[in-house]
C-alpha cells in the first residue's frame, strides 16, 4: 500500500475541525455530522454536572505541528471545538515489527485484520467517554478554579479522543464502525445493564483525591496503550494516537502535580501542629494517601490484561499493536524465539514460568508502566524525606488487589505475602481506603470558587496555566 502524503492541512473553521480533508468525502462528512448531535446530547446529559455554560480557560487544538498546535482562551464548553486531528505523517514509514516488518505501512485496513483493528479502536475509544462520566460530579467540589479548569481540560480532551476513535470507525469500518460509534455513547460507566468495557472505567471517581490518583495511574495506562498503538502498521491509527499523546501528557501532569500538592499540604499541617494525624486540621494523613495509591495502581494494572495473551501476540505478529518505544528495542522484533519469565500464582506461593516474549507482551507493557509510575512516587518521597517523616510511599506488590490474570481469586498483601481469605478480610482496611477514610476525604470536598483561593487540604500550584498567575480567573463564575 502507498505511503501517506507528507503534509496535512487544518480546516479549523469547518463544522467538525479537522486535518483529514473531510470536505472531500461528503459521505463521511455527513455520517460524522449526523453522529455529532448524539455526542452533544451525551455531553449535555453525562458531561460535567455544573459550570458547563461558564467560560473556561481551555486549550483547544488548532494544528498538529510541534509549535503553535493549541490555542488558550476562555470558551464555554458547549462551544468547544471538538475535532479530528492526526499527527503529521512520517514519509516512507515502514512496519517496525511482526510478520510484515520492513513493508510499507498501511493506509487502508487489510481485510484479514479488520475485526482485530476494530476491536482495538473500540476498546480504546470506550475509555474516553467513560472517564468523563466518572468525573462528572467533581466540578461541584473543585478545590480551586485552577483545579476546576484542569478538570474541564481533561474532560474536553477525553471527548476529543472519543472523536478521534469515532472518525477511524466511520472512515474505515463501514456500517460496523458506525454501529460501534453509536454503542460508545450507549454504554455508561457503572451501568449494571450496559457498563463500560474495562473494569477500571466502571469504578466511581467520587472525590478529588480519587481524581488525582486516577489521572496519575489510569491515564498513565492510557499513555502506554496509545504509545503501543502509535507503533501500528495501520498508519491512520498510528498518527491518531501520536497526536492524542500530546494531550494525554497534561492529564498525567494533573495527577502528578495534584498528588504532590496534597502531600505538601499534609506535610505543612504535620509541621504546624506537630502531629502525624492531620485529619482534625482538615488534611489527609499520609497513610490514607498510601491506601489511595494502592487502590488506583492495582486497579490500573488490571487494564493491561493477563500475563500471557494470544490476542496480544496476534496483534503484535500482525503489526497492529507494538511495544512501548518499539523501535528503540534491540531485538528481532518478532519475539517468537525469545523468552522471559512471567509471574505465576499458586495457592501456596508466587512463582514464575518461562514463556516467549511474544506471549508475554501484556506483562512487558505492565512492567514498563510500573517503571514510569515509580518516577512520580520517587518525587513525592523526596518531599517526605526532606521533612524527615520516616515514611515512604511504595507501589504495592504486583499481585495486590488484582482481578485479572494469575493473581485473580488470590490474596496478596502489599509486601507480597500470600494470605488466606480470612487474613485478607481482617487486614484489607489497612491497605485500601476504608469507609472511614472515604468519609473523611468526602467531608473535605467543598468547592472553592474565589480566584487564587485553595481548599485547606491541598497546597497551591507552583505556577499557573500558560504563563497565567495562580490567581487568574480560570473559570468565570
């Protein structure tokens, strides 16, 4: 198949802003414009529950280049310009892995991979509206206008990421793709009858502490999934994910900086009142932060799937989904005769077994993710060390609180000790947020809407957005 053209033109004033030349394909344009009212209706019903009409200082994609790709201005969210953007094509790009390694990348979907590619796109696309639904009540209790603005920025970009996947479904998968696009607005997070596809996206995000940990850990899973699909031989998917990663970086920043600010405020209250228990003073204790970390990290690990996977192996061999930073890896990029160990859980102990690297792609991606997660934990620990707290945050053992893979139906403590069901029940409130912990965090969730002011449980950020001061009116209320 032929390579992509080497430049793209942005039509920012179209009904659906895009750089995919929608106007030249009237049938596709009409199909997307008929889907647009369904999306708007979903947004009105399940998007942010408050302040949805207020002008928000939002970043809006206007180009795909390295410089000047986004504009910042106050926009009412109903007027936000969701659009379809693919990154600049790479001239003469070749497939980097799998059975088609070295061949030209594909500009159309090969028939033998149609079903698998559609499934990959649907699963990724389903997560985007799910997180908006999970977070819809948070604007009511935002700890500052700065934070409310960041929430809304995450929300509108998740909406744009949905558009990115819907475009691919409409453009390349015909009626099946159109039906899948409609279905992504019919499933809802936590719905008993029609839930979202992946378990983590059916969990509640009831408070801002959960939101910060979600954006740090679960959006980081999104980073690794998108980076793996960016390697795809299907070039439109690769370019779509490449551009999505630009926006995804802000989501993880919101989580990392948010948790860091909570840690800073907790340490400030500990020093001021000479105590480790800052709950009476409107703060969040370090042990509670560790519990929230344990929960969100363990739930996010499940998103990578089982330790070995035939589907993942087939995706890789077919060139549909690669590894994180595939082209930087020094191996044969086939993986059929290369081996590694993966965890293996029995009733009595945690061991390992040897499998091909091809079979273990999920575990390899999960390990890359864990290394990335640890970087933020190290930053928070430096703050703890500077205050000489004697406390250190830790990522729990990979088998802790898992519902997918070899650890499913087993009980493992954060330090890797295998437990009986009775031992788990007796101790789980020491490791996961208890009802009392959740009640305390919920009691702190009181909205603050005065510019520059912060709720008492979180420190202010060190700087504002796009060179604006912290006290800037990020949401006009």
